[in-house]
C-alpha cells in the first residue's frame, strides 16, 4: 500500500507539473495581463490595436479576453487568427472561443462573393437565350455555416513538425434558379436548385523558429506557425445531369503564417489565397493577401509575475 501511495503521488505530481509547464509555456508566448496593448499595421497602412482586458465568464467558464480599436464594422473583415475576443490557455491548448464569429465572418464573405457570382451567372444565361424570346432568370441563394466552437490555435507545449486540426467548418450553399418565359417544358420544372456542400479543415503546424524584424523591434526565437485550409466540395442538383462529377478536393485553399515572439505574442501575420486561377476562370477577383505587423506595444506585468 505504501508503494501504491508513493506511485500515485508521483503520478499526481507529474500530472500537475505537466499542467503547470503547459500553462507557463503558453503564457511565455501569449502574455495578456490587463492593460497590455499591441498596435498592428496592415497591408493598406491601417492600424489595429488590441487591448488585454479582465477575464470574462461565459456559460460558467472563465475566458481571457481582448478588445480592439477600431471596432469591427463588417464581419467579412474578421480574422479569427488575430482577433479573438475570448480564449483559454489550458494544459493542452491555447484555444480561441470564436465559433460564432467564424460563422458570421464566413457567411458575410461568401455573400459578398455570391452577389458577384449571381450577376455573372444571370448575364451568361441571358446571353445564351435567343433575343426574340422573353426569358428571364431569377437567381437566389442561401448560406448555412456551422463551425466548431474553438479554434485550436496552439498546443501547449507544441512540437515542431507535428500537425493538428485547428478547426473544421461545414458550409451549405443553396442556389435556386427560377426560369420564366421558356417556350418549352424544362425537365424537373421551371425552378432548378443546386446545393453545394463544402467542408473546410484547417490544420496547424509549428515549423520552427526565426528572428523577425518589425517596426516594433527585432524579436528572436519567434515560433513560426502555419495554418493550411483544405476544402472538399460536393454539388447536388435537383435535376440529374449525365456525367456529373462527384466530390472534388481543392488542396491548400489558403495559407496563413503567424509569428509568435517570447513574452510579446503575435508580432506578424500573413494570409495568402491560393485559388487565383479558379477565381480568374469564373471572372471573379481574388481577395488580396493580408498582412499585419507589430509597430508598437506594451506588456504589463501580471500579478503572478510580480509575486
């Protein structure tokens, strides 16, 4: 029994030590004492300031918290990598509580793109009709987005070269085409429906460390984290089409890189879109690549550090 108690004590001590090490390691790269702030500049010269504020309680759980200036006005501009409002640092993960924000942002961005697609599709359909026919096309769409609650930003501690699933998002896009004035009967009726099911899986990987220079200074031993988003898509039509393709995979839809400096946090962010050819084929503009770089900051001491 004494040996059993000794082994149990060692296991408990090891588990507690691992938890403390994980938290300390995460805090080392993610300081957030209230009063701290970080000022970033984007690719257009616009500034974003992040402020660390007092922790908040959500549904009985406590989360560390940030606020931002200027305040977000368009959900399409939200970046879950660098704009979390609530997050947790645990024994296994730094996890951003951003599921609802991701859903709002992806829906807003998709709606903007679909508004362009609808115009192009209507023009294409009208051009294919003989001018003497008075045929019209009424196009509408609906978007459903379902994201998991947490974006797993970083394991605590992380191992170089080991991938993890940061988040998974499911999107259902329903497009309805109402055809009026067609002189012949259309198979399946005058209202056609196309549904596209897309699953986005984002994987993270700590690739190494680098020395990074920004306007805020030179930072050594920065963690380099890459996030790759892969998309698998399946299209279902209300009318069966011969030789209709099945699920199609589009690898590496986006690549995001984040640099984390010890005792400072995020100092640099790059977001690249890798579907330019597909957009050009559809006549759509590819979203511009996005960058953020730290230009000034102040890190306050936490109460635990002072003690």
